């Protein structure tokens, strides 16, 4: 396809060879787009000029706030399509990224592999319940049988990378050698008792594809996936397939972009070994939505979350992460490894695909944020959907429950009526409504807010008979009968309180049976919270993000007005304010940065993220004694109690600005959790790396004390859902994990 230079030509973003200073002045951001027809008779055709302008503005706003080399973006909705590339595919040679630029797909490859497996299942050449050791002769039988189905959903117990050596392969390997790297390792747990994301498990599936089809993995994908899906530039990422269009990869180190470390991805061939353009990703997404590659019934099963034996949904189906997002049913996968970060998001009920690929690794948070902003432009009329700040702990649990009922209900109803999904069987609806009312009863929540929050976060699980899904979907079906399908789309913008308010009105207008209504006390809470929410809404803030504004200071008065109108229940502006603060380098502009962080805490005094970020900034300036009060305030909420539990506390340290800052946070952490040996161990390592041998020895002594002390039985603390693709010690990314359902 002929490429056209659009708007700003091919101006460079970062035009220096070798390490690139992120503080260097930037030229205009180059953009190259696919030409698309404006003729309604042709397919694909362009979005309207207004939508294209909004999409471009969102991308530019995101890229203005951080380092980037190249980024390609694609969006389709029905027959409409928009594909543009920004920045440089090769910084040293100043070569622009274009729609023809290919990127490593990383873990998005797993979705290709899963479809290949299900094709062979449909043909009778593979059995989902076959033990993988019978299909891959070089993989010996384990202490428990491991099925193809288990592997597809990451519930097999096959371990994941267990050290740096297992992630840094630099030589081309065969299928047999890739399997041999882990074939001798025992299973990490009995299959289906836990979820553990594993690229090694998908290598086994790739080997099974070769056994069942009689073709190499590469040949099978090219013939049965890439060709029918319209992916002309997709292939395995091997030296022989790279050409001048392949993006050169970069990593961020300190204040510079440096070339990525070399990694030969043949070692993870079926779990992360392909490359493609963003246009290819859109082609695959459209093939998934149109059931071109497998039947509608099969695709419905692939998009259905698996569950563990104890009845917990994993939010991952067969090759796809799958979960509700603000009333949208999302089917997606993220990828990350040296040279790349990718994201493919599909919304079956809305016939929409969003594809993102960058040649800078570790950009998962940016990809998720950008994907949601693009979704807002295409499906939510450009409105900015914010989370809710709730000061009262009981209200916080009530509102989270209402949000989950609305989001699961809307998304599953839409997925089942406009996509390939199937709803849980609707049984004992009166009992389900009564159970929701009891779960969200203020008096019961007040007895133990943390335990109540854990129950609410399990309300969609099979062990509770998919309670929130059944009740929410019934409410959505009722509202669709009363107001029509178009009204359901409005709730993704207006939020869960509007969904519940309308249902209450429909109950009265249509004389819905009492058994299908929520309790009077919960009804009163809905109306009270809805009134508070409406007071806090300001039209001037509804279609913008503060961190995308050239002069956010001009919006400060409006923010304070919004919060003053409803101090304890209002839009949560933390994310935007923290992003504004991030724009000020902490070493060079600490005062400006700290001012915006303090503003975030001022508006959301019990906000976990705001308090944590301010604590980090204080540690960077060394007033360590000021940190602990902020974290104590954050942990005073039920959400904070879970989010700052020891295991989750450690996860937050991954992105600490320095070892000294991480050590300071850990000192606060052991004050919050003095009997958590894992925190003392982590502190000892940090103190040792800072040359504080006496402090490290003392921390190890405390870790030993904590391990030996008798500890009361306690329910396991659930992990806080991570931002998809959050960078960690292993350079290969997860499937898209839900965050902020």
C-alpha cells in the first residue's frame, strides 16, 4: 500500500546516534499514516476528520510526556480504519516509523498460537484434554497430567522463567532445544489450582502444533493464521526475515535511550517469537471478531475466562486476557521483551480493535493508558472517564460493589448479545438480588471493611455462582427493554451510579417484582452517592485530561471547585496530577514536582497512589521521617490495606526511582508490617547495596525473628491487579491483566 506523509511530514523526535539524552530539545513529532478512503462505498474507510484529529491529539499528548523512539497506532471500528506511525524506527539513522514498520510482537504471539491450537482441535487433530507429554515426546510426564487446555489458560503448573540465564538467550535454537531448557523441571503446582503466566507453557503448545499438523510452527502460522487474517508482513522474528522495515529496539537507562540488549527469540518461539506491523495486528483482530480463523462457538470459548478448582476466575481464556473494563468486554494481549512493547485490544460487542507497538521496551503502562484514551475517543465520544475518590471506607466498599455489578453486567450482557459469549445460567434470581443487597449492606461492611472488600472482589467468581454477572446482566437486559440498546452505551461514560439509578426508576415504572430489586437501604445509598457525584461534575473537565493540557495550572481552580462541591465523593484526579508531577524531573525541578504531588494529596487525602508518590518524592529529598505518616494514611482505607499488604508492597518497589528511595520505603514498610519477613529480607538487600552493612545485618536478624515467630492463621491476601505489562525482572510480558474493572 502506498504510504502518505500526513500533516507534520517526517520531522524527527529524537535525532541522535547512540545514547540519546531524554532532556534534549525535541523537534516536531513526525507522523506517517496509511491513506484511507473517505468513500462510504469502499472498505476500509477513514474515520471522520473529527475522530482522526482526536485520535492524533491523544497520541501526541501521550508522547509529549516521556521518551519515545517509534510508536505505531491502529484503530478499527467496523469498516472504519486509522493507522499512523510516529517518531523513528531507527534513531541513529533518523529513519521514520511508518505503517510498514515491523515490531517484535512478544507475547501477543501467544494469541496466534492459541488460535492455531484451536484450529487443529476443530479439525480433530488435537484434543484439548490430551496430556501434553503424549504430543511432545521430548517433554516427559510430570507428577500430574498437563493438558492442552491447561496450557492455553496458564493454569498448567508449568513453571516460568527462573532466573536471568533463562531469559537471555543469544543463539538460535530448535523447537527441541527450546523445550529442553525446561523439560526437566517439575510442575510448580497441581494444574488448575493456580494461575501462573508461562511462556514455556506456550512453547509446548507450539511443539504440539508441529506434531498435530506435520508442519513447522512458522509454516503453519504463515499458511493458516497470517494469510487468511490478512497479515502480509507477519512472520517469525528471525534474522532471515528481518528487512529495512524492522524497528531497531531501545531501552531507557537513566536519562538516555540505549540500544536494547540482543535476544534471540527462537527460545520462546510460540510464546513470543513473531514480528508484524500494526496493520497486521488489526488484521488479526478483525479476523478474531469476524470468526474467520475458528468458528464463532470456538471463539466464544477462547474468550471465556478460565477458573481455578476453587472457583476463582483467572481473567484469561485460551490465548487471550478477557475481562470487563467500565462496561466494555475486553479481549486482549500485551507483550514486552527487549526491543518492543505491544498491545492488542479487541472489543467484540463494539466491533472495535486497537493495536499499539513501540520499539521502546518497558512501556506497558503507557500502552494501557493510551489504549483507554483511544477507546474513549472512538466509543465514548471523547469523554474522560475517571475513577471515584471515596473518603468513607464503608462508602468505598459499597461503591466498588456497585461498580462491579454494573461493569460485569453490562459487559457480559453486551458480549453475549453482540458477541460470541454465553451468560452464566440465570438461576434463583431473587436469591441473587438478596445476596447482593446483603453483601453491600453498610452495617455488615462496617464490621470489617477489608474482609467486605475481599468478598466484593470475589462477587463475579464461579465460587459465588457468578453473582455480580447474573444480577448485572439481568439489570442490563431490563434497561435495554425499557430504553433500548443505545442507552446501554451511555453507562460506559456516565458510570455505575447512572446504571443503578435508571434501574431503580425502571423498577417503579415497569412494576418489576420485588424479588428483582435491591434492598431499600442499598437503594438509599445509590441515590445519596449519585447526588454527590452529580454535584462534583464540571462540564469543562469532562472532555479533557489535565496532564494533556499545555497549562494545567489554569485548571486548578476548577479542580478545587469540583472537590469542594462534594469533598468525600468526587472524580479521582490523582492519576492526572501524578502525571503532571512526573513531567518535572525530580533532580532538577523538585519544588514543582512536589507542589503537584501535594495538590494530589490535598484533593484526595486518603488516596493510595497520591500518598505513595509523595512519599517517594520526600525520600528523594531525604526527609525520611515524613514518609511513614503518608503510608499510614493510605493504609487506613480497605483498598490501601490490601494494596500495601507485604507482597503487594514489594511489587510497588519495582519502579522506585533509586535504591535509596526503595530502601526508605521499605523502612516505612517494616514499620507498617513488623512481622513480615519478606519485607525485612528485601530491606536487608537494599541496605547491603547501599553499603550499610550494620543495617543489613539488623534487617536479616529481624527477618529471622519474623519467620520464627508464631503467626495466626489468616486468609491469603489477594494480589492487587497490576497494570498490564508492568515491567519487572523478566524481560517477557504478561497477557493483559485487568486493572480498574
